[in-house]
C-alpha cells in the first residue's frame, strides 16, 4: 500500500478538511510547494493562491489566502486565514 499523509485544513471559522491524501501543493511565499509522503519537517507562510491535494485519486482544489503550513511525520496542518472550495459561497 502506498504511503499517505494526514492533512488538516483549518480556518478561524471551521475545519475545512481532515483526512488522508497522496500529495499536496500549497501556495508558498515564493511559488508553489509540493509535499509528498516522507517530506522533511517544514514550516512556511502561505501565499494567496490555490491549494490542491489528491484524495483517493481525485484532485481537490481550494483557494487560500494567508496563513501557515506545517509538516512533520507525514502530518500536514494548514492554518489558513480563509480556504474555499470551488462552488462554495464566499
């Protein structure tokens, strides 16, 4: 079985996502950052842009604005000022 990562996406108002995924791409301060299983421990600010992740073979995308991403032991936590999936009311 392929290695997975745990992803939590949290905003000040709600927990947007909590589950397993195969890969995550976040908007970093100097461009996109792709995180794969067994990534080194990492912390960074988030830029404004699109956060995407692969869950059960399907890519999900959200717009994010500001916050932080933290990676340790295949657990990724995104603390975003805002995170909205396509089609969600703003």
